[in-house]
C-alpha cells in the first residue's frame, strides 16, 4: 500500500523467526516473478504434488536444485515427467544469504534448494515442518502476489500456540535456530490483493533451503 495508518515493522514472531515487510522492492519482485515463470515451464515444470495416500496438494509446485516429493529429495522429477530437476542459480543463493544476514546475522549458508509454490484463490497449505533436509540452516521464504495468512506455530504440535502473519508481496520470512522445525502453513489466500503493477493473479512463494545432502 502507498499509505499505512500503522506502518508495518520488522517483527520477531518467535525466537529465530523474523518477518520483514517489503524486503523486495517492486523491481526485485518483477525480476523474481519473471524467473519463476521461466522455471514453471516444462520440462521439470510446475506440477501437482500428491501425498503417498494419493491426496493432491492444492498449491502447485516446481523445484530447483533438488526435487522435493513427499517426503524425500531426488535429482529427477520422480513424481512427474521424470526429467532432471532445473539447476539452482547462484544469484538465488546469494539472495538467500542476504536474507539471513538481514534477519539473523552472518551465518554460513549454502542454499541449493528452491521450492516454488503457486497458490490460486482456493489453495491452502496444511501445517507441516520442513524436516526432509539434513542441514539445520535457516529457511528463507519470499512472497509474491496475493496476500496470504501465514500461520507460524511451534515445534511440538500442529495446533496452538501459533501466530498468524499477513504476508504481502515482497515480504520476507526467515526461520532458523530454535524455530527451524516449527510447524507452519497457509490457511488462507486473499484474492485480488496483489500489486496491480506486478501482473500476477494468485500467490507465489519461493522457499530456499540448504539440503545438507
């Protein structure tokens, strides 16, 4: 928004979990969106993820570096077209390292995984933990497009206590340290809230992780 009655401020939601509003400026958002559009194309493009029980996730996904599928990593799209996963670009790793420096301070992080989830108006993400990596390095989350409710919980249970955070286009959320394995999810997306100049209908979330593999 151009004007805020109460400007949004950087917030430590939990120990090691930091929300930074408007971390990506308009130009950076456009550049990241164009990259996502390229990555989403075949081969190894945007796909519907299915759990081992056959249920389909409502957010569609494309991966870089390592291909995630429930609940492991591979170098090929084993649950899709079988082609090699797209490479993880160095500039995206540097973006992740800068995000960590700006939130948690200097750390040794070598990002090599990106999970890019696309949410339409009806998509959701249930409470889960990012626990398939071998590395305890912080997770970096970047938001583009529609605002969502990001529910950030605790490390013990999918239920309360949790905090609901409104993530808008350009926002950064980093969680590491004692919050690295906290449950989190997206119970709601607010359609039509993306910046009009971005040219995106829906929400994109770019999540960066260190595999440790």
